[in-house]
């Protein structure tokens, strides 16, 4: 599995899916339908979490290719992101 291809696939399609969800939420809002805010929030969450998913895919790909040094770096980045998310939820 190629690192660049797998990571770019996740980033590209994660962003596209997130934008589509936000657009659907915006159309729902213009049509004055319920749950439009929830749909838009889901789209924004998808866009925000897409880079995190890219790091996870990079870690898996690096682990499969036995690139220990870079896999550990990706794992440290995952831990930092998770710690930041936990702190953000805790301070909320």
C-alpha cells in the first residue's frame, strides 16, 4: 500500500464528503427543514476530523510497510491530537 495514495484518498474524499454534508444542511436550512443545524454540524465535524483520519491511515500504512520511526511519529501525533480533543471537551 502506497503512503501517498492512501493518505491523499482519505483527505480528498473526506473533505468532499464533508462539504457535501454541509451543502445539504444549507439547502435544508434554506428550505426551513428541521435538523438542518445538526446536518451542518455533522459536515463541519467531518471536515475537522478528516486530517485526523489521514494521520490514522498514515500510521497504519507506515506500520504495514515496517517504517517504525515514522509510524512512531504518526502515533505520537495521534496521541497529541487525542489529548487536545480531550482537553477541549473537558474545558467546555
